[in-house]
C-alpha cells in the first residue's frame, strides 16, 4: 500500500515539480491559453 496523501502533500509536490523545472510552467509562459477558452467553453 502507498502512503496516504495529506493536506499539504499536493502543494509540496507542485513546489518540487516547479523546483525541478516543470515543463508546463514553461509552456504557460510561452503560450496564451486564454485564446482557447471560448472553444473549451463552447465544447
């Protein structure tokens, strides 16, 4: 069995990913995802 997630585990994991160079953060800075919002809302 794996360890149960606690209240703060999620934030710790996100911080660790960020510290390691999360590629989604780089994409978020390079791509304006708001331009897709209308399509997502309509779909």
